[in-house]
């Protein structure tokens, strides 16, 4: 393959993919390198999935600026990319008198940042709009929204790919060399050459910086654990419900997040950890989250949860630091653009960060707009979300829509086929799940898992060890039970 | 285009419960019925249960799952009972309209009566909250059984099994026979939750250790399971520090309970029992919605398929009677689990016919009496050498015994 590009982006999270998509509007050759077997396998795939309105960040910071702009861009972007985006609004709830000043501070900050329609409501109004939540006052932000973070990341990547960006998955950057003319990016799959390098490596942005000879950054991984509630509890809340966070908690506090798929998520905790890859749930945190859930939402039991997961924040400050750190978005030296410490509100900010990156490049090079840039990307048709008559028509056209494979989420065989047959060629169970939701329901793939494996085998006849949960090393099976050539009656 | 059809009885689920219900309804003279199965063949989960031990009660012989189910499939074919495969019911309305999806389209069926026989699903890691990482190699026992028995795929070589449910025990033996090493079966309770015969035949005969009062406290491995840590638990289920043991393994199987499938029942507005996870029914096996009946594992989780079959038959008979105009009442006698009993079924009885109660005890007992009481008066006492939560207990009562009571209860003394 071609090894010389104008731009190399390191990291296929939401930021890297947004940057890729932004570059794909112009005539500039771009390559994105991702160490995992798919995009959105890191922090971008495991967070609250919130488009923040922009009142948490102090005015004047890059966090505030990109948040506000990202929030403005997202609705249209999601429409173009066929990504569900729902403006359900948010309540930040004060339970005690002494928490009210915090709400007022948020409102003032939000007003200064230009957030629309913020208001502080009393317990009566709160009771009307969110009867299951109790508090004395709340900040109501009607423009706060939800979206699925991995769907957005995948959509950005697919659209960038359509418009000419190259993606290399399973590619680990091992070194970066620069001379006056170019960068040489070394990977486990050979060397690549570029004029610009964009470091959007998330948790590993410090290591990539170091490889480029920039010291002084350190990412402190801060793990957040979540529990996901069964969809049959989805009616309990309509808004995003956030608490007044404890001081120096490292996050926005344990909150309730409805998802675009109809679940409610509870979390995240905030725990500084040593190992950036330690995505495990810890027993103590899981228990305290269950307790908080039951306190926040009466009528919830442990058995109502269908899954737990964790996401790791890429923080630039360590535990106990009082001052929050801002995003680092800058050209460190000629052609090396660093995006470091992109934690919350990174998902919301991503499209704005992408524009800033392209603007930096534009200052140094004339970028010609592609006349044939296609801003639209079509997602997989979601059978279960269609009205009955459309479902019927769809089955008439393609009987694969009449075969329900994932019974919990009503995902049909055609959706599974579309998910497997994806443009990035990411074919693990997790990649399939992230694209069509098969296995995300209450049985967690117990029933559809074997059927999806069967469909993969029919489509590709891969080797047994090539079928994985989430890429290399995560083989689903250790082999065949019997050698197929043995045939019947040969067992002795 | 959505087509519409009318049937007398629609049966949802072509496993052992649904098949027997269909056969029983046909025997009662119902011609216009439809058996709906979501998979590509009838038989339900029995398709993957290739071990033997099915049919001891009904056929007085030990059959494999496929052999057992074939007897019913043959009868369905002989009686020309209409059934559809690869067809998923995605909705039931309160007025008994079913929405079905299959390759030929979207279909609406109005049924005079419906029999729910959707079976059950396995409890997952998420519902019991096992800490640790999320690598490949964590399967429910049933999914692993499917991979091995139906798809020629080996889920792992060194295996720890959490939960001593029957499928887990069966899988311990199956995996061992296929050359895997089962390092431990771990059960949080002080007693096994599977049938005693399975403990003997699947664990003891193969020297597989059973760790009672233990649970999994950590899973390690980023890509594939590398090890599983277990520890002893106290009476509250909290693990005791210092008792940890770590097993190097590539697989963790979960056999931590079964949950009746009732998403459709919810859509139809049927009241569910939080203890069984299935509908609240009277002695006609009729749910809180008139004309909708429930049986098999979707009503409550059974220990033996023979009893599922018997329950399916009852549901078929009562649904047929309902279609023929029999007036069902909610049932005026309430049945209640007493001391030591986890649940009793049915929840209500009419008192105009004999009844068979099904129940499960909360914990194992030796040398106790099961006492059936009517309005606080002892009606019947049954001596039991052993009472085991893994085993469903059935008690037959004659209508003369309880005819005009208000309440029945069963307790352990």
C-alpha cells in the first residue's frame, strides 16, 4: 500500500475520526492509525454519550469554547451521518440547601458561555417534569442531548473513508522520527511518511508526544464504572439527571443517563488507576454504584441491571488536584499537532476540535475543497424502529429482514450482515454489536451469539481462531470439537 | 402489506411446553390453531441437550433431548397441526392480536386464546455483577452447550464454572469428555443448585471439585480470560479476605440461574410474579388477561422436561375449553407459600376441580413434613426425607379436600 501521506492521525477515537472526516473535505491525503481492531474501542466507546450544552466549563477555556461549538455542530452532523441524536434536556439536581450556590454558579457560567435557555427550577416544577427524581432545586438545561458515542465515531470514520481517508486498524505506533521535510511514523506494520502528524491517541497521547520528542505531558487514567439498566425500566426518567458533584471528584458525579437505545445508564465512578488498560470493574465500586442507583431511583433492584462496563478518562491532572486542566490543542512544532487531555466534554467538543486542527494546517498550506465531498453517510437500517408498514415492505424486498436474530433488541439477519460487511472491515463480535446492537440486550448475546457466529462462518468461512470478541488475542474458541474430516463413526 | 388471520389458539414457542399444548388442544378438537417457533426447528432448547435423562416420568425411559422432542414433533406432523418456523412474535396486544415477523412478511393474527410457552433465558454476568475485566472466554453455560453440540466449536480448554445449575453441571461433564479441564465449579450457596443426580454423574464421577459458599471475585485477562479468582463468602454473601484462590484458565462459564422469558407477557399487560418471574395464573393456567394461558419455563423454571410437558398439556386443555365457551374465573381460593417455601403455583384456584400444586422450597431440609393448610387448618401432611430447592415438588389435591376454602398454603414443618 501507499506509505506517503500528507497527514497521519494517530488514534481512532471520536476526536481522531472527527479530524479525519474534517480533512476528508479537502484535497489532502490522510491516513488514520488505530492500535485496536476497530475505531471507538477506547474511551470513545465507553462514556455517558452526552452532548453537553456547555455550562460546566469556565468561560475562556478551550473546553468551554469547543464544547459550545461542538454542541452547535452536532445536531446537523448527526443528521448528515445518520446518527441518532435526541435533545432530551438535563437536570442538575440539588438535594440540600448548600448545593444551590453550585447550581447558580453553573447557570452563570453557562450564561456567559452562551448556553441557551438555562433556568433554575423549584421542586414543584421538577416534580412535574421528572416525577421519580427528588430534590429541592435543579438547573434545567433543555438543549443538553444524548447520542451514541460509538455510533458517532463509526459514522465519522465511515464517512471519512468514503471521502478518501485511509484507515489502518491493528496498527500500533512504535516510534516517530522527524526531519526538516517530513515525519517517519514507525508501526508494527511498517513505516509511514507524512507532513503532519495529529496526536489524538487519548490515554496514550503522552506516550506519542514522547515519541515525537515532547516531554512534559502525563496522562493520569481515571476509571469510570457504569451499570446499564434493562430497557423495561426505561420509563423511569426522561431527562439526563446529574447530581451536584462532590468537590474534586474528578468527574460530574454519578448520574443517570438515558441512552438513545432506550436503556438508562448509571455512573460513572471516578477512580485514578495505574494501568491505562485496566478496564475491569472493581467489586467495591460496583457495589457502591448499585447502592447509589437504588437511592436515586426507587424501585430498582440489582437484577434490573444487564451489564456493567468501564471507561477511562485521559486526565492531565492527578488525583487531588484542585484546578482542572484545559484541553491541549496546539501545534507543538512544525507539523506536529497535539490533542492531549481530551476528556469530558471531548465527545461534544470533537467536531470543533477537528475544525481547529484543520485551521492550524490551513494556516500553513492552502487546502483545496473537494467538490465531490459527500457529507452524508447512511447507517444500518434499524428494523425495530420502523413503523409496521415499512417493516412489511422491507421484508418483501429482502427476506433477511424477516429473520430476527437478536431477540432482545429485535435485530434482524440483514442488520447483522450489514454490520459484518462494514466499510472498515472490523469483524469482531464487539464491532458487530457496536454497529447493530445485537447482543446488547438483556440476554447479552446468550442466544444471538451462536447465531452471529454462524452468519460469520457462512459469509467468510474464517478459521476458528479468526473469530474474535474484539480483535487479535480475543479468540472466541480454542478449536473445533471434532475434526470435520473425521466424519461419523470414526471416533474409535 | 400486512396480512391478517384469525385462529382459535395461537401457541408461542415450539419447545416441549408449546408442542404438548398444541397436541392437547388438537386432541380436544380445536382445528384452527397455530404453533409459532422462532428457531429453524421445533424442540426448543432440547435441540442442544444431547445428554440423556429426559422422559423418565412420561416414557419410563431415559432419552436424549433430541429423541424426547422427536416424539412430539412426530405427533404434531401426524396430527397435521399447523406450525411456522423462523417466526418471531414481536408483539401481543391486550386484545390478543399477535404481530409476527418472518421471511414472508409481517403478519397480524387475532387469536381467541393464546398459550405462552416462550421458555426461559440464562441469567448473565451483568445481573449478578461479577467484577473484573471483560475479555473473550466468558459464556453462559447454555451458549457454550450450543457452540459445542450444534456448531462444532470448542469454547475453551481450561474452565471454571460459576454456579451449580443443571446446565453448568452437564457442561462440566461434556467439556471434560471433549478433553477440556474443568478446574472448579463454584457455588455461592452452601448447597448445590442443580439436581443431586447431576452432582454425582457430572462432577463426582469425574473428580471435578465443587466449591460451595464460594464466588468469583475477579476476572483477569485483557483479550482472553487468563485467570479467575474465587473466594469464600460469609452469610451475607460478602467474600472473606484471605480465602482467595486463583485459577489459571481460559474460560469462565456461568450457570447462575434461569429467568422465564416474559417480554411479550409484559407487552400484553399480564401481571407477573416477582418470585417466579412468570405470569400469575389460576388453576386453568390462565394469566391475568382472559384467554391468555402460560406454561413451561416461561411460567416458572422447571427441573425436568417431563413436568414441562405435563404443564403444557394442561394449558392446551384449558385453552381449548376456553375457546369452546368454558367460563373461567380468576379463582377464588388464594394459594400462598408458607414457611420455608419459595413459591407455589398456581396462584389462585377455583375449587371446582382437582388441582396439582407445584412448588419449590427455599433451602435444603432433611426429615421434614410438607404441610398443606386450608384456612389455617391442616389438610394434608407429606413426609419428606429430603427437600431440595433444585427439585420442583408437586402435590395433588382432590377438590373435596379444599372445596369451599378461602386460602391454601404450603409450609415446611
